[in-house]
């Protein structure tokens, strides 16, 4: 009988990497933890890291923010900016949903250097750009097209066939990674040397935004609010973390030895330990959707419904 009791006790205290349900995380109020809160009129939403600073999309413009200023240090007119932009090669690359174009902007002066016309896989703007292997990457057709752009000629040099309903891209571990927003969902890995899909990895349902770094590739799965962790060495799912942050929108990024998840249900922001795949902290209060980006020493968090940008300095 005692062996049965011991066995049952073992079962109860054992945990699987695919069922991280133990919640020992701390609830923190973001206003208490922020070193600064910037208030912006309009609809501050998607973020792109630029050194210690960030760029944030807003109504009809994109604005550059600094931790040393209460007001934007640069502002550039963009017709309906949308999606998660990126800073690379000295430029901010950002999509205009109205123009169906990518704007190439000098990140120091705010001058528009080029406008690249193309299609967008999600006209609603829930997309992300990636940069790596000397190219800009964007999904341009929901039927399944990943476009590779030469940042010098500002032209599409290759269209790659991928899964349909793929919208977001990131670059890491010498590859492009994209999400397929279906149930079940998938992540595809593209080799930039061959411009071919090299593997397809099942993840949680309706993955949208993703990030590469800090010990893996990570997806925020919008249907059930889980976070999937892919090992880039084996191309296998190694953890499904119960974030309990379902719903549309949201964001995910990596940096400073953490995974950061922005959401609007369950928590404003989660931090995850990328080694043991456990939630460290949950930030409140709940707000509408927004974004999160790590910019060197700072983590920036936006919430468009309360017109707020919080700056965290937490290692």
C-alpha cells in the first residue's frame, strides 16, 4: 500500500514541460515598476527597438521615443502605419496599410529614403517585419508568400512559397521563422541560403507574433493564450507554457534573459524564464492591446487604449 501512496504522490508533484500550470509568479503593478511613463495622444501601438530608444506607430505617423524625453524626439508622417516595424542597416522599415508599401526611414533624421510598393498578407496590419542575412522579409500574400527584399535596391528579389495564413516573421539562428495562424498552428523555418522551407513545427493554436532568441523561438498562441518554445537545434517543440492570455492582438519579444509577452486578457505583461519555461512575473492592470520591445537596457510597453508607454529597467 505504501508503494501505491508513494507512486501517487510522485504523480501529483511531477510536472511536464508540456503542462506548465504551477503559478508561482508575482503580480506587479506596471506603474510601480516603470522608471518612466510617457503619455501620447492618438493610438500608440507597435514598437521597434532602436538602441535604447523605440519607434511607436500612431495615427498617421510613427514617433521616436527616448527615455530621456517626455515627448517624441522625432515624428514622421506615414499613411496608416501598421504591423511591427524593425530597425536595421540604419533605417526604420515600416508598413503603411493604406499605401500597401514599406517606408524606409533614416533612423537618425526621420527622412523617408524610399517607398517600396507591395502587397500585405493581412491588410488589417497584424503583421511583423524581419531582417537577416542582408535582407528584409515580409509576408505579402495570405495564400502563402514570403517576400525577400534587397535593402539597397529596395526591390523584391525572391518570393518564397510558404503555408497559407502566415502573417508574421522573425529572424534568428541563421533562419527566417514564420507563423501559420491556424488551429493547429505551425512555425516554418526558411533557410536564407536556399530560400526554401526546411522544416514545419507544430505549435499551439492560432500563433501570430513570434520572437527568436533567449534559448529558442517563441510564439504567442492567440486561441488559448499559451506560449510555444521551439528548440532551433532539433526543430522540435520543447515546451507549451500556460500563459492564460488568450485573444487577438498581443505581442512577444525576447531580451535581458527573459521572454516578454504583451496581452490584454489575464495580464498586461508576462515575463518567462527561457531556461525552465516558467512564468516569473505578471504585470497589471489589464489594458487594451499594445506591444513590447527590449531596447538594450530598457523594456518598452505600449497600451493604445490608455495612451501610455511604460519604460522598465528590470534585469
